């Protein structure tokens, strides 16, 4: 029996191990990824993307507006808007959908004067004669009041003038003094009755007529309140 098992081992099992030792090693496999390398970092100079219609035609493009925000009562020079982008020579500037006069500036620029507008967001576009238009760009007309300075004006013995400088004051603006509302008088009663009142000079100046109880300096806070509900930030000051 032992001889029979030994003969089986030599005839069957040993050739299997011998074959395993002589089997060729599996080949090395290298996975190659072809195609352009992908860089997930933001490029220093990203590619320029031009707007194209469904028919493959380029449309005028606005890259930027300068400035993007204008105060309601800014002077004429501060109301010049520069449109920068890519467009043909015959393009028109549209403001809220209506064409407005514009003139060329430097290469790739158009300039226009902003007309009087209500406060809020307005849209600027470029339009070609064939009807193709750029995507709209937002332009903010800021009508919120701001106080930048307060000065002493004329002294009238029982009252004095406080000159309030700032931006975006309107006829009908009111003044809030430590929570008390000061308005422009509807008639001459306030002028004769010894009441505090407000005078509108222009969009950058208000005149506050104040009747002090004492001539000692007193700290208080001013706010300008416009008819649309917008108000300035608190402006602390010290006057009699």
C-alpha cells in the first residue's frame, strides 16, 4: 500500500509543482492615459468666452461697466459710463431697453451720459442693427442718503443754522434728530413760532434751523430720511 501511494505521488503530484515553478511570470501591465493633462487650478489668464447664437453667430459682448454704481445726484462728470467689450462699429447702447446716445472711447469702449433715473438696478445692453443683443449688465443708481459733514452756519441769537453736507438729498427729505422728526415748513408758521425746521438747498446740502435750549454743547445723532423710506446711517455730532 505504501509503495502504491509513493508511486502515485511521484507520478501525479510532483509534475504539478514542477510545472508551476516553470510557468512564465505574468507580464507587467502599464496603464497609459492619453489626451491633454487636466489642471484643476484656476488659470492666470482664463480664456475669453464670446457669446454665440444658436446659429453660430457672434453677438456683441459687454465685459464691464465703469463705474457700476452712480449716486442719484452725482454731477455730470460722475455720470459718464464706459462700456467695455467686443462689438462692431454700428452697435447701439440700450438702457433699460431704450437706445441712448453714445460715443466711442478707446478701442473696445463706448461712453454715454447717464440720464436722470430712479434709484435701483438698471440694465445696459449692446444691440446690432440686425437685432442681436448682448447679455444685460446691471448698473446701480444709488439713491440712499448719506451725511458726510456738519458745519455751523449763521447764528441768529435765538437760533442758528446747521449746514448738513452729503449725498442724495431730495426735496421732501426730512431730518431725524435723536428720534425727533424735523421737516420743511409748509408755511411761515415755523419761522415765526420758534420751532426747529429744515430747508432743502440742493441734493448735497440741507439747512437745519435749530433753536437750542442752552448754548452749551450737546451730543446728538442725525439721520436724513427720504420720502421713499431710505435713511442715512447715524451721524453723531455735538452742537448747542
